[in-house]
């Protein structure tokens, strides 16, 4: 007999993990061992456009988890399930193999995953197995905040107005879930658990193997493990930003100076939109894979802010502004649950279903030149190209650049937002359906609380604001390294030609006018 905790790809940690913690309690109460199951589902990864980088990150983290569990005498069983529809049945078979009547997991809110869990729930009930699901991904879980009319808020500020007092008045939202207790039984002696301690976490999943260079790069940029994640958080809270943001910088690289007074988080409300310095936390890969608890972020900020007992939610302080960004993550997850159509390729604002987009593929099914240029960072717009090259190189991009590149694809090139959403998901190490979809639909003006369709970022002025020194562009677009002053943001055709840099793929004003017409045509009927 034993209790099983099924770890999913969004809760890759041992500490502050609600389902794991409760599964451990249950095992202690029943006087039986706790076992951890992890399932690999290549078909799901394929269907959800998962980046090979993300899968590699999952496996690297899983290895760290395995050694932490090993210290606790808790076995980890990793199983690859080739046919995803068979997942519920295979989990049931595993439970029967280990003779367990108790399964714990944290919610995965995406539609496919919820459907899978519903099927499993029914199978479990039939077999007299208790299947418990817990909320662990968000600070305030989906389905808690409603408008006065009882609807799910589709605009961030009213959502946040309710979010802040909830988090302040009910400390359970940010409470640390107790660590699992070690198994005291002789689990290393008795089969089938004994065999699990000898299992190896695979190095790769077929179809998702990274090239050696890319793997090395990802390991440098995004070291795995809960300890690494906590260290990235600590540096954000304690150290100053470095003056230039290297595309390939390791968040733990030495060189950042300690300073609690003007640490990155303290400056966040003023500096966060600058991309020429290391201004944000770079925690998104750890948060989206659940290597770091989002509750830990709020608790750590609370210890630092003046409002020690409260969660600072002010726009005018670094910690407060950062908490607001964390709340955006909750907001988009809430949207995914309340309006599942957004995760099925449909716009939130249905009136924009009929926007006329340019072709993204040619007659042979290959990317058109415009899409290729965008993906490869050759649009002739330096800030767009710098952003896309950063994405390709390190699997991450600053939020301001995500908005700028997304808006460029959807407004300047008039390419369907779903093309960009898919490409981001395939390249990002922090790819998250709710935030990625939310960010794309915001940029394309089709989403909740969208940027209105007539607000179209001017990539040149965005560039001047986000990268005033131009150093970030010089770093990521080395062809332009020799350009001085403002030319770096908007090189003349002559200098672009002389330096071997692309000419602008579209002209800003006419592209803008085309987008306005296309949106107006469908939006004002
Ligand atoms: P910080 O500024 O330090 O913020 C801390 C954390 O708050 C982030 O790690 C993230 O978890 C959350 N957060 C911050 N801003 C947002 C936001 N606008 N929406 C939701 N959560 C936010 N974020 C992802 O985690 N995965 C994605 O796949 C993703 N795709 C995006 C696509 C587009 C087109 C856009 C515009 C945004 C996307 N974002 C995504 C949101 C945001 O860009 C990243 O979370 C942020 O850049 C990560 O950097 P950071 O960890 O340094 O953020």
C-alpha cells in the first residue's frame, strides 16, 4: 500500500508544493510510503508546440528533484506514455502496480489536461481510488474573483482591485506548504518501489533532443533546480542591475553588485521597461515550470517592503509593481479557465475573427519571406531583430520586446497572431499557454483588456525608449555595432546596405495605415 503524488510538468519542485505536501501528510497518517510519479507525453508536447528547450529544462529539473527525493527515501518513477489518450488508464495501472488507493496532483488548467483529469477521475472512482486535485500554480487560483455582476473580469485593473485585498486578508494565499516528510519504511528493500530508486531520468525525449550547442547554452543561461531558482530570486532582490543586458547572460553570473537599496526589485517600477540593462527578475522559466513557487516570490517581496505585514501592491514602489506583474500571471490563468476558447485558437473578441491577414505560408507550405525575416531577426527594424535574435539564442525575451515583436508581426506585417504565438511557444523556455496567448492577443488587439487596435507601437520610438544607449541592439545585431547615436534605432538605407544589414521589410506609416484599415473593416460593423 502507498500514496502516490503525480508530479506534472508545471510543478517541478519539492518545497512549497501543496499536492506533494498533502500527499506526504496522507502517507504519514496511513503509515504507508509516498511514491512520486512523473509521466512524459511526447504527443502532448507535439500537440502543444512545446519547445525542445522546455522539455530539456523539465528533464534537467527532474534530475534535481530525483536527488532531493532520494534523500527523503521517496522513490520517483518516470514513465513515457507514447499515446496520450492512454494516459488515464496508464496512471490507473501504475496505481494498481504499487497497490495504491490514493492519488494526489496539482491542477493543470489547460483544456486538454482538464479533460484528461476528468476521465481519470471517473476511472479512479470506479476503482475506489481517491483522486485529489489541489491549486498550486497561482497566488489566487482561477474561479475566485468575479465582478459585481458575477462575471469573470476581462480587464486587469478591476481584477487586481479584488486580488490585492484577498491576498492581504487571507494569509493562506501565500502560505508555505510544509516540506514532505521522509519515508520511514524499508522502501529500498521491497519491490516494486525498490526498483524505482535505480531508475534514471532520461537525458532527452525522442523528437525533442536539443543540439549539443543549444543544450550547453540553455544550461548556462538557465541552470536547473530549486536552489538555482532561489538564487536567481535572491539576486533580483539584492543586487543592482548590470548596465548592459547581454543576450546570453547567465542570471547567476558573477559581477552584479550587492545593494539592497538600489537592487533590481527596488528600481523595478522605474527601470522595468529598459532592455539595455538587466532590469527584471528573469524568473519566468522557473515560475512556468514550477521550479520556484509563486508564493515564495510574494513572501520574499513582503519581507523587503515597508508594508511588512501586507503585500505591497502600489504602482509607485518596486516591490508593489513587481507584485502587480505576478498578478498578471494569475489574471491570464483565470482568463484561460473562464474563457477556454482563447486556448483553442479563437480570439477573445470574436468580432476580430474576420480580420484579413496576409499569407503566412507560400504555395509549398513554407514560411513566406516576411515570416522568415521576422523569425530570423532580419526585418530591418533593429529593435525587432534584436528581440527575435535574443529569443532564438536564449529562449527568453524581455516583456517590452515580446510586445514590440508581437505587435510588429500582427500589425506591421499583418500576420495572424496564432503564427507568432506558435513560434514563441516553440522557442521559449518559459512557454506558458495562458501568458503567451494573453500576451499575443493583447498585442494583436484581439484579447482581454487589449491594446486598442489603433494603438500601434512605433518600433523606432519604442527602441529609443527601451534601449536609450543602443547597447542592447549593438550586442544582438552586431552588423550595426559601428553605428553611433540615434542611427542605431533607425539606420539609413545607405548605412544598412554598407553594413550588410537588411532594409526595412515594410515602411512604418503605410504598414500602420493598412493595419488600421483591416481592423476598422471588421471592428466597426
Ligand atoms: P518580471 O518582470 O520579473 O516579472 C515576474 C514574473 O511575473 C514573470 O516571471 C512572470 O511569471 C510574471 N509576469 C510578468 N509580466 C507578465 C505578463 N505580462 N503576463 C503574465 N505574466 C507576467 N510569460 C511567460 O511566463 N510565458 C510566456 O510564454 C509568455 N509569453 C508572452 C508573449 C507575449 C507576446 C507577451 C507580450 C508576454 C508574454 N509573457 C510570457 C509575459 C512576460 O513577457 C514574461 O513573463 C516576462 O517577460 C518574463 O520575464 P521576467 O521573469 O524577468 O519578468
